[in-house]
């Protein structure tokens, strides 16, 4: 299914061309998706950051969500991506494609037993718009309730389009704005 939706050769090409020259902290902040490797040259974690040097330092010191694997980190590579929404989208695609153990362990610690596919996220967004309770959706897909809340607020999986979802996410904010305008007009 994943290979039907995504050009795997392009993802592999991007990964093969990822940069290894990690920027120093005193340079400009680099926005990127990054890959942490073990000594066997296996990707053990995929992440994103708007300050790459700082984030990699946190991983190497064991101060990030990868505490269980930080001792395995041998080296890292990255792909510069300025757009935050593209970073989120690409991070999700690479996690789905590579299935790195570090990303899975992080999810399991959060009581999430499986990764979500693009198809799952589309179904979840549709279920949320139809009023299905988040707790029920979380149980149905075997993920943490927090994962469903992040999807419903639009903070994760932004790159997965479902018609009407962006409007649905922004509806409470628009109602609040309209109410404040009506209140101020009175």
C-alpha cells in the first residue's frame, strides 16, 4: 500500500544524498529532517528540527526522546527542509518507509502499539469530522489518545490531505473570532 502511494525510489535517492556535514551551533540554525544511524549503517531514528545542531546534541547526550538508543548512535545525516509542514510530511514518510526502531520505541513508551499509515490517518481525520469519540478512534487504531488529539488539532500529520479537515480544525477558532466580533460590536 505504501509503495502505491509514494515513490520509494525518490525517498531512497533523498536518503542516499543526505548531507553528513553537521552544522556547528554558532552557524545559522538549520531546519532539517535527520537520520540517526548505528554502527551497522542502519537508520535507527528519523526526526525533524528547526535547530539541527542543538537537536543532534540532545540526542547524543541522551536528553531527547531517544534515551533508550542514544548509546547506539554512530553518526547522522540530514536533508535541509525550510518548510515546517514539509518537514513533518517527509519525517512521516521516512518513518513509514524505513521503520526505524527508535521511532517505534518512542511510540510504544507513549502507549501506542503501532505506527499509523497515511491511509489510517485519512480514516482518523474522517472519523473525527463525523464526530466519532477520540478515545474510540485511539483504541481502534491501537495508538495513544494523545496521538488522536494531535491529529485532531492539526499539530501532526498536517501533510495528509482530507477534504474539509483544515476547515474542521479551524472551526472553533473561527467561532471564537465571530463571537468576539459580535460582542465588541454590541
